[in-house]
């Protein structure tokens, strides 16, 4: 199983090709399956970082094998969606970005991705137009675009997860904080910080 993340990166002055008016861009990050934190388990702040934050995210569960998928066919390649919290050691990330090093240590450590209950969206995924509506305007990519981008670089397989961060900076977390997502009175994500 692969975990393919699309994360938010603020606009940088050293990248000349960004469109004018752009607030930021996305970057792709791979995570190991040991990053998953599910079943209402708590997130323990790592002792090797002094500043940890989280970004809300949308998680797609890949349902079939695919390579170089066009966005208009992306709805055929996932069968469920969950909400999550993608944790980042923001102090380590700043150091890595400044030095031009990979972000792995800051973003792909054990239990750095809290994942809620998957909702099967069999009816909602029948029309490709559903993938580009306003529900996804707060994320760095729509599900259709994320699947297309991921499958350009690597084959996606059943069981892979695609993580799409919200288009915002990580929010700081502290001990005893609780991250919760509810929809229509049903709890979809719960994670306590310890």
C-alpha cells in the first residue's frame, strides 16, 4: 500500500514560474503505511520536534489499478472518502525547506496521519462533475486532479490512499487538544493530542 500526499506549500520568492496572484502551490510527498493513525487513537507529540501542527485533509481510497488517468475518468478509481489530520513537524520542515532537503522527516514520521471513518460514495462518484464542485475548493487539488497527478508518476493500486491537504498552513497543536470532524451529527474523525 502506498500513501501519496498532496501538501500545501506557501508561495516562495525563489520559484519564478508561479502564476501571479498565487498564494501557494502543492507538493507531492510519499508516506509509509506506518504513518496511519486510526481507530480514535491519540497522537503523541514527538520529542524530537518543538513545533507540531496539523492540516485538515481529504483521503481517497483507491479501488482499482491505474496509470496516467485522465481527470474525467478519475471517479472510476476510488470508492470511498475519509477526513483526516496530516501532522507536520513545522520546525523541521522549515529547516528542510531552507536547506533544500527532502521533507520526509517533517511529514512522513510514524502515526503522522490521523484518519477517520471512510464513507463509501458509490452514488456520488458516478458523475465526474461531482469531483470538481465547491466541496473541494478548500483543498490544494480536487480528487480528479490528485488522481491524475499521482498516476502520471506511478501506478496506483487498489488499497492505496491519496491524501489531499486543505489549502492552508498547519495549525499548531498542543497536549490535550482534540481534533474532531462531524457531519450530520455523526463523528467522522476524532483525535486527541498527548
